[in-house]
């Protein structure tokens, strides 16, 4: 499928992320993936986690290649992707017991990050899991010089984007009844944050 878009980063990080998701999602049955991009994660995770019904999603402009990959490579438990804009007041999905997103918070505006967590609060059931992968700052400090350079390049391209502060994201999650269960250090100076929904 050489005509499908390909992300080298997805290929590099998928095994490390899967190792965490196996435990984090062990009691889950449905996963909504936000910002599925090329679809490499969706088809790989769905194939490896056969007990899950994996629902990819992305903005309408990115759906054609995403749908093509899922149609070509997706297992039976990987659903057809849906158009989802986190900024929408209502998401076109039902309630779910897990939400996953990789490398999205730093490419959207802070307002959109707030909307994402509000949307998770609407769709995630009590006891559900939220897993977010990507780079973060801690105590207003970058975890590596490469992350500082990456943040600068993000803001140069789009001043509204940038690596998010761990503490600010934790506050957004807490507003939705999400309690941090784990903060996993990942390859290439990324993290995988796992929350559990404690409220209704």
C-alpha cells in the first residue's frame, strides 16, 4: 500500500505504546481514537487487541486516506473512521469506555485542547480510561533540548500550537472527573498519560 500516507514516527512508537495499552485497556471493550492521522496506530492496535472495538476518527479533511488504510489493512474489529472535530459541541459517537489520542495536543490550539477534554467528559463512561501520548512540559520546563526546539518550530508554524504543560492538562482532566493513573516515560522524550474516569 505504497500510495497510503506513512508516518515514520507512528511506525517507531507503536510497539512501545501497545505495551502500555495492553494493561491500561485490559477491561475496556470500545476505544475512540481521536486524530487517527495515517491510521497506522488504529490498524496495528486493533489487530493486537482483539477484544477491543477500535473506532478511528479525524477531521473531515483527513478522512479519505484514513478510510483507505482501514479498508486495506484494518482487522474486523477496526471500525470505519468517523469525522470528528473536537471543537464541536456534540461528537458523532456514543458513550465509550476508552479514548486514545497520540501526538494531537501540541498541534491544536489550547482552546481545542480544552474542547477535547470537555468532549471526553461527555463520552467517557465511569471507570473508563483516557490515554494520551505525546510530549509535555513539567513545571514549565522541557524534558529535553530537542523538545524545546520542537516547540519553537511548532509555534513558528502556528502560534496557537505548542507542547502543553503537564500541570495544565492535569487540571483539565480533573474538571471532567479524570484521575491520573499513570505517567509513562516513552522513547523520544514523549509520555503516555493514563487517566481513569471517577465521576459520572
